[in-house]
């Protein structure tokens, strides 16, 4: 069977979505499928060590054909340019897929966001007879409306129409939590038998092999500090103003450092906002290979989502912290299923992300109760090892083929 993965992110980009898609491609290839990947040519979210890499249009990577497509800019641009880019994106993708992949595509798995890539799945279904599986991570355009990014009535109607088409034309829709499935059923009138709950997974092995070496602490001048790590995309959805404002309330604790590792359109604004704070450190992305060691060097893994979000999204970085046996402090919108995961795993604390004072109080509590952190980290590792393994999750996805 020939399987095509359609995704806007794939290594060398350092994003949890890219790593998920690479691991899915590798596992399916190991299981005997002929796997192809169509993705965006990498220009952003890269490790500072590799710079801007060069790729031929199609490369063979461990038996997987990867097509990297040059598209209009969508990173670090205004929302109008980004919107135009997303509208044009599926048409550029489809033309390149038809040009470079001659194999008959039996199943197309489309990762959303961006939702516009669902058009690729619809076209492949109509033209090639491919089964179309839509993997929905963020519920768009609702999340953009909630965050105040999408305000124009015409644009909202356009993307709602795109969303209805995506859900109606997909043969199966995969979501990563129970509440996401319920949201689609309740708010989008999607039939429950067309929705499969398939948790995002985490490869435990690199985290088991990684050691707490202190290398990143030494590199960043944090050897004797209590390090609260946020690592990932720095965008409006994350609502990292909350962390900056909490840090301002923690200046009386000289040992605490909030380490923000990553990149995104909000980074420069947040750096300016935190310019007067010595307890907030910004650092570029590190490579996928180095990431487990970075997380192990932290005392606590921090997760943040703006309270303006109204959908049940679960940030992928929760699983990475669990795999590294690092306790979690999460500031999430009240609808997020992340609260329930952290509670069920007994791996940390979660709070609704609407009050910097409460956020600072929780961070103070964690700092004071350091003796309990190791147990919380161990709990998270055990839970991830049982519930979020690649095999278990991909087995469920494979049933949709």
C-alpha cells in the first residue's frame, strides 16, 4: 500500500508536529508500507547549528520519499500574508505531488493545521481514489477566532466553509483527545463514528538514553539555578505574556530562572517585554537529538496556552516532559484536556491561564516543594510509557487504512 503524509512541518524543522510525522513515516515504513511525505521546504524553526539546509525536491530518507515544496512565506509575516499563503498552499502542494510522485496513492494522511491542506486530501480522493484521513490537532478557524486573530466576517465565513468541506470529505477524522472528539460532534455536527481518538505519541527511547549532564546549564550560566523550562513555538496561542508577568512577581526568589527555548512570531515582542527581568532567559531552538538532554537539565517543564483558547487542545510538549521524567507545571485554558492528563498521571500541577498572580503562586509552591518533584517526574514517565507509546497509538491509526 502506498501512503502519503501531507504536513507543513517535517525535520529538520524542530516542531512536535514534524517529529510526530517523521516517526509515523518511519514506523509505517518498517511495517512494510511504501511511505511518501509532502512537506514545506524548511526555512524556519531550525537548530542554530545547521543554518539553512539545502535539499533537492525529492530525497530518499531511510526508504521514505520526502518531497519538500517551496511555498509563499507564512512565518514571521502579518496575518493577511499568512492567510493568503495558507489559501494558496494546497494548490502548490497538489501540483508538486502530481509532478514528483508517480505512484498510485492509496491513503493520504493530512495533518492539520493548517486546515487548508485538507484540500490536498480532498483532491487526492477525487483524482486518485485515495482514502483521505484528516488528523486534526487544532480546531481551526475556531482557535483563530477565539484568539482575536481572525476578525473579518468574510474570512471567517470562508474558513468555516473550508472546515465543513474538510470534515465532510474526509473518510476518517483523527483527534488526540476525548474532548476534541466531543467538540467536533457537538459544535461541528460530525458523526461520532467518523471520528477516531488517537492520542499523540512519544518515543520514550531517546529520553531514557539521555542523561542530566548539566551541559545546557553550564552553556546558559544556570548551574546553580532552579530552571523552569518552556520549549517550543512562541506564538499567540501560547500566551507567554503570563510567564513574563509571573516572572516579574518572582524577582524576590533569586534562584529561579524561566528558560524559554524556541522561536515564533511573538518572540521579539516578549523579549522586549522581559528586557528588565534577569530571571527570564531566551534561547534558540536546539536540535531534536539534543532536546531530551535539554529537558533533563530542567527542574520543571512548563506548558502554556492562552486562556483565550476555547478548544480542548493538548500541547505536545506535555508528553516530552513526561518521557524525560520531569515534573510539569501547566497553565492552560479551562477547556484543555491537558488538565485531565496531568491529574490522571499525577505528574505535576495545572492552573487556568488567566491570572499571572496565581501562576506566580504556583511556581513558588513548586519551588518550595522541591522534594516532591522527583516522584512527580517518575509518575509522568510511567504514565507515558503505558499510554502514549508509538506502537499503541499508530496501531489505532493503522486500523483506519
